C-alpha cells in the first residue's frame, strides 16, 4: 500500500489540519493500492501563505538561476521515471507500455520544452519611448486531471517555475500518488521552500479554495467544462487570471481523396489511445457517404486489434478506464447511441467476457451517426467512436463546427494543401494534418467551451507573465 497522508508545503511534508483519508483504487483490479489525505481550505491557506512568502524572493531570481534549477529538476525527474510509470499505470490503468513510453516521459518533455523556451526568451524589449518588461504573475493555483497526470501537471508547473512564479498544486484525487513522487522530485532538485506546494484533495474541498483564494494570482485548470465553469465562477470575485483546458469533441474529417484505410486506421487508433481518455480524441469521424460502409469495415477490424487487457502485460494495447464513475457514464452513453438508432458496428455495453473485474470497456464503433445524436454531442471520454457520413466537403466542415467544443481536430487528404484549406475553416485550437503528431512547441488550447488560454511553447510560457510598460525609459 502506498501511503500519501501528508502534504508538501513550504519545503517539507506536513500533516493535514483535518484528518480525512480516501483509498486510491487500481481500476484494473478494483482494489485499493494506497491512501491519501483529503485537504481542506485551511491546508490551502497554509500552502498559499508559503507560496506568497516564497514569491517575494523567487520572482527576482535571474533567468540563469531558473535555468539551472529546471536542469536539476530534469535530472531528478529522469531518476524517477520508472517509479512514475509504474505508479501511473497502477493509479489510472494505463498499460505499462504506454505508461513507460508516453505517460511518464511527457513530464520530461514539458520540462525540456520549457527550458528551450526560457533559454531564448527576452523578458525586456524596447517599444517606442518605453521599456516593456515581462514579470512573473505571482502565486499560481493548479487543478489537474487524472487522464494524463504528469503531462497535465508539468505543462503548468514547468513554465510557471521558468517564469518565476510559485505554485500550489491540487492533482486529481484519482491519481495523487504520481504527484507525490513529483513533489519528491522537486525536493530532491532543491526547489526553494514554498516555491512548489502540493495539497491533495477533491474539487469541493481544495479546488474551490484555490480558485477563490485572494492571494492566488492565477488559477489554471485542466478538466471537464463543468469543472472549468465552477472554477471561473469561484475565481471571479478576486479578478485573477483564469486559464482553462477543458472538454473536447474533436472532428476527424477524412476527405474523399484521402487514403481511406490509412486515415480510418489512424483515426480509430488515435481515438482509442489511452482508453479514449484524451480531451483531444478524434471521436467524431466524418467520411464521405460513398465510403461509409468501407470505413465501418476498416474501423471494426482496427477495434478488434485493440482489445483491453491486463495493464501489466507487455502485449496489452488498452487498459481499463480510470474509475467507476467514468465507466458508468460511458456505459450510459453507449446505450444512448443504441437507443437513438446509431448502427452498433462492434463493442457495446458491458465488460468484455474475459474481464469481469476492472473498469474495462469494449472498444465500440458506431456507424450511421447523425450529428444531433447524444454520442455525437457529448464528450464520452472512453473507447467509443462515432462515424458520420457526409454528402460534400461543405457539409463536413459545417457538421464538424456544429459543436460547443473546439479543442482539436484532424483532416486527411491526398493533397496537403487541400487538407490545410479545410483545416483552416475548423473552429478549433489545433488541427492535425494527415495524422501529424503533437508539436509541443506549438500552442495548445481551445475555442468555445473547450476553454481559454494556451499551454505549451512560448504562448504557454507567457500565460504566467504580466506585462509592464516603463514609459519614458528610452530617449
């Protein structure tokens, strides 16, 4: 059993002010693998006070000092890669192959990206008769999810440290153990006391307290749109900066001139990766009506090769979903799809026959989906894909944009310029052309109810900076 009953505040491990603990559940076995304490507003007060005190000094460290600190964090993080991978797999059910190749290394990638940005960033520049200065925004409160725990934590923590900010982190109560390892990494790297603080807890007890705290200058949340709205409302009275990376219902437009087998195969694999638990998952696939039947056959074949299994097995491509609440929601949405008349190509409700224990979901493909069906409107966050036929290119673009979300998207075509022309018409924060991989130097974030603000690269770094104009500073 992993015990995480203390919080990391002001450079050391401290007991919670109120003693309340919950079990951390392995979604593959439905058994407890550890216990963590649930924090309260009083614990948040203590962490924010430490961060506020530390900011007075850390904000004035030099660029060279912060580069050196991040380089130490990189070294200490690398030393704990195996521990992080194993812990993430236990907490949220990712296959060890994915946890080792992606989940744990993502944090390292975010650190190295921030280092690259910081090394080339100019915090002062001349403009007219003024000197424009970029300064750290202050104490940052971070509320992070369970689906990509290290990536979603480090794409906030790394640039905040690089910018000169101090931090109070509330990770998901579903995946708190990996965040505890990260706190140990920060301590080992010599991050100054109070610069990084960790308070475990739930949204009601800790998340809201961070968002509404008058001494928190910025709050950044990655989570559901519902959670993002609640955080924004809680933060409103203190007029702090709020950035939100929220839900998605990404469209994947496969144009008629694309290689259908390659595009459908990649689209299904991308949607079902991480058991479908990615906000950027291309869960609405648009194919020309003349290719619809062939696309369903390809998707069914691909789904058959992605059967879920034991996360510890090296042959497993898909693990369970992360918790019972999510499993139950996915089951209800699959049933919605059946009830509303979509064609169930494969999968469906219930667990796979050979996996009666664990929150395993059958890889599910729906065909003949209309854009007004529930499975085409709501974010399912599981291995479920909706394939929608379109009559012409204009209709495909209109249907893709007919959603309250706008986080990501994909376009496939035999002609890159054609794909770019279509992708440019999508109301979404990023578009992957012909299966392009994520570019961590490019800005990441959404339109509409997918949030505001950006992460990754220079634009993500600048979210943690204020702008000051010293007028008359230049002749």
